[in-house]
C-alpha cells in the first residue's frame, strides 16, 4: 500500500504516524506508569537500613543503625560457629577487604615511591663509590 499524504503534504507510513494520533506534549504514553515521587527499592532499603534501633551491648543500652545491628548479629552468629552466617560474612567481607587493600595501596604508594626513590639513589651512589655527605 503506498504512503498516503496527510492534509499538509506529510507522508504517513512506517515510523511516521499521522499527526492527530501522536502523543501531545506533556501527556504520557503510559498514564498509569510509576507515579511521581514513588521510591524505588534501593532508596527504601537504604532508608530502612539507616533507621536507628536500640540494642543492649555488655549491659549498656546503645542506639545504632539497623545495618550495624544486623552486621553485629551476623558476626556474633559466625563467631558462635553458625556455618551459614560464616559463609555470608565471608561473602560480605571479601570485597570490602579487597577494596581496603586497593585504597591502602593507592594512598601509600605515592609517598613510598618517593622514599624508595631517594633510598635507591643513595644506594646507587654508594655502589659507585660516591660518599654520602647530605
């Protein structure tokens, strides 16, 4: 079927709907979609984990976040010998430990590099027979 011309000489066809059937500016093609202001799962989870809760630790009442309380419980169960808790704790701790090691390398390496460079230059001078009179 050949393309039909609209009133204004506009070719209607694949990817070119008639202007009167197009979405108007400011109107959604999915009016029952996600309402404005609706929080996603990540936001709700983050807010819930940051809520405060009271705990008793060594007879002293403290207020900590729910995330901290959950991690404390996980560590305590793992320390008591719960294998499931130990597996979960290991899975959580491994990426954190790797990240901390990477951060430590990047922070220390620049300073260490300067110090080691100075030591290396002095050692090379000693090997060549130069005296160190600094």
